[in-house]
């Protein structure tokens, strides 16, 4: 069952929700079952004489627990025989069913439809309540209400139908209208249908139409699947760079005009028919300006390595393909494909098509002289259609979109543009990030020829994604250049400035990071995360007053952000605001007492500050002991603080032992500076003198 975030909209819950939808959509794309085994459930009211009665589950015995995922249910007297029928829908096929109620009995019914007066009550009488009492049991009313929506993705009709059982007489019928008026309705009889008008207060009998055509049950006939398909790209995409065996140059570099890339295998009968047809149609194809490259896939073998290929083939493989082509006199180039070629073309067709099926043979790609894919053919290519499709490259964007649609119609928007990011996304899904990056680079090379503002935004997106991919591959210089290009083409994209700032800070370029964050804050002045980043950059630049101001701004919005409070305390300590820094360290520890950095700084100041007003040996010892327990007495910095706190508390013997232990750990970690410092402080403690950190003195 899908879990929608109803009350909890936290980032974690939203991420889980989005991941759930992504997984469900993948099931659809890959032709897997979308079923959640969510059958319809049916419960029978056992009609108790007191409040202790229960409902009985009759899902199986009712015959309504179909294997499809149940969704909507509407109860209505579809055939006007007085018995409620059921329309039910499912998320999986068959999507809808009519279940006619064919039970034979002598039970009775009453159906009413309400019409409001249009002043105190809406015409549809939404909210009105009908109360029916039977002569044999007038103390137990039957009540129904008119709702605007009373079920999941469904709405019962305007008729309210009461099942009366074997009761033969109505005692009373009253309507409670939404405006507060109550009307008693006379003249209604069992097994009748009445329209009750609020304005007149009367019930008028209604008769169903006589010329109804009965519905007959039937088995749905499904169209036979056709494995062949012709897909015209409304927004043509570049063909990924592909190589065949034994060729140092890519197939893409050899296009002289329109080219049909035909994938085939010697074991595929339709492939052989296709090659024969292409051979016989060479004069027509030459006249249409179409070349053919036949790529045989017999030698492609999956190695189980997502980034590898097996290009070896036996002599018999070579001979078999060559013999077949020689026998039919195939007049075009014939080459052998690689695993990488198959995977790249599979990625392309998955990015274009909604059904993600493995690339099969025969499959062909019609590519123009610029390396742009114009059409994809699944199954053997029809030569007549291929010749006609040679004109696709001449069509305008609007006409190309019409050619791509399977039927005529009116468009509500402009023609689509190419979406290379879809291809890159599929490359990444296939663990081919390098190929995805190369694909984006080819589009980015076209950037300077783009003039329209809309196109420039699209190019900026390409550069941004390229920057992200390069950053993830630790190619930081290339990532920085890509982000700069993205900013050049779209300077109003907040995410690019933000990521540029993070990358610049990561490489130590704090001036560039500050510039990027300034631009980001121009776009989103109140973005707390950006203000936080700017505060950290200003702190790294030594601009402490500005950093303190920004940290305070973040804390005013997020008073429990321990990282920001901690950094604010550090900045205040650096400018000599010791008292406030101590207060903030304590505030951090009230929120999270396992924040050992804050605990260590607090204890260090209280144990070593030259000014006695800031020292507190007892509290320093408590926090220093706390962090040593958390780190299991294995961190030399924590032991250094503990030794200083012990000395401040007058326990110099313990301070010496702790300092020597810290020196040993520092030596093991090859931290010579800390090792020497600990030996020096140990000598100080032997002299019964506490350590004073002059660097903490008020400036």
C-alpha cells in the first residue's frame, strides 16, 4: 500500500514518499505488475437488535474480491428493478465492472431525489437528510444524507434509495433541509421513486424511461499486440557516441547524410528479411539520400560487468554473418557491435519511450547528417515508410510534432524542445555516468549558437548537470567551469549559485564562494541555508563581526540549530565575548549533550582561561569527563582538556597521568605538536601549576 504523508511533511518522510512513487513508476515503465494486492472488501451488517452487533466479512463469498486492485465503488439502481447494483473500478485491468444485482426476493424499496429551493438550499440539496420510519418499527428510523462526495474517487448519484426488506407500509417520511427547515412528506408508497421539491413540499412520482437498452455481459476483446513500431521524435535528440569493433573512429563521425543504423542478428528471421528489403531498395534509398550501416550483434556478450564489454567472436560467427550478407549482395557497410554500443542505444530508447523494454533486434535508428535521431523503428523497417521519413529533417518543429503524433488533434502548447537531460539521467541509472557526461558535453558545444532565452535556460541546465556529475567524480576544476557556464547562461538559477559556493568553499576559494552566496541571496534573500553558508564563509575569511551577525540571523529562525549555535559561540570566543560564548556552548549541550566539540570548548575555557571570572573547575571537570567517556578515553584532545580541568580542580597527580596518556595517544597518531605540548603541560602539573591559555585572553 502506498504511504502518503498526511501529518508528517518532514524531509525524510517526503523523500520516502517520492522514492515510493519513483519505484511505482519504474514498475509501470518496465511492464511489471502495478498490483498491491488490494482487493475489494465486502462486509455484511448482521443487523443486531442491540449495539453489540458486528459486521461479517463476506468478501470471498460475495464474489467481489477480484484479484484487481480495488478503488471506487458506486451503489446505484442501474436497471431500475429496485435492487442496488454496483459499479466498481480498479487500478489494474479490467478497469471497470458493472455488477448487476440479480437476487430474487420479495423485498421492497423507496427511492427519493431532493431538489432545493435555490435560496436557503442549493438545487442539488447537498447536506439534506431524509428520515424514513416504517409502520412495523416506527422507533427505528432509516436515515440517508445527500453528500457532494462520500467515497474515494467516486460519488453516489442524486437518488437516495432505502432498502425496506419485507416491510409493506411507510409510517412517515421527513426531510431536514440544510437551511434548518424540516418538511414532512405525504403520499409516498413502497416500491416507488419520488422527486421531492423543497419549494412545494410535495413528492412527485418519477417513472424511469421506457426505451432503455439492456446491458449484456461480454468478454472484453483485447487487440493483438504488434511488436513493430515506428517512433518519430517530435524533439529530435543526438545519437550517443557509439563505436563498433575494430574502428577507432565512432560511427557518429562517419555520417555523410541521412543514415539508417540497423541492428541485426543472424538468428533473427525478420532481420534477414529487412536486410534483403534494404538491399533490393538501394536505388530508391540512394535517391532519397539514405545510407545504411548494418551492425551485427552476434558477438556481443554480457559479462556481468556494467562498464565492460566482450568483443571477442569466433571465426564461425564472423563467417556466418559475412556469408549471409554476401549471399544477398548487401551493398552497405556492415560492422560488429559492442556491448557498450548496445547499452548506449538502449539508454537512448528508454529515454524516449515510456515503456522501458530491452533493446531487441531488429531495431533501427534513422539519423540525419548532424547525428540527430529522427525516428526509431522496432521490428523490420518498411522501405516505403523509410523513404517518406527521409523528409522528416525538412519539417518545421510544428509539422514534426504532427508527424510524431499517431492521430490528428489540436495542440494547447508549442512544440517541445529536446531533453538531453533525460538521456543523461538514464545513463546514470545504467551506471554509465561517464557516457552521460560525454553526451551532455556534445550538447554544451552547441551553446554559443543558441539565441532564444528559453534555449539558454535549457543550456544552463545542461551545464549545471554536467557540473554536478563532474563534482561527483571529483573533477573539481571541470565542475567549477561548468557551474560558471551555467551561471553565464542563466544568472537567476539559485541552485547553481548555491552549488558553486559549496564547491568554491570546498577548494578554499572563499572569495568566489562569498560572491556566489551573495548572488544566491539576491535571488532568495530569506533562504536560511544560504545565510548559514555565508556565515561560515565569512568566518573562514576572518570577517568575524559579519559572521556573528549572520549566525544570529540563522539562530533567530532556527533556535535549535546546534551547528550554528556552536559556530556562533566560537566566533564570539574569537572576538573576546567569552561570557556569551560560554552561554551558547551550554545552550548547545542542553539541546544535545553528545556534542563533544561544544563540551570540549566549554570545559577548556573554564579550565584554562587567564581571567578567573570565566573559570569553573567543577563544571569543567564534569564536561571533560563526559566527553572522555563518550570517546572511551582514546582521544588525546579530550584527555588534554580533562588534564587541564583536573589541574584547575587541584588534582595535579591525576592531571599528570592524564597528560601523559594524552601524549602517548598523540605519539601513536603521529601528532608531534600535541605530543610535545602534553609533555610540557605534564611538567607544569608536576609543579602543581594549572595551565593558562593566553590565547583566550580578552582582546
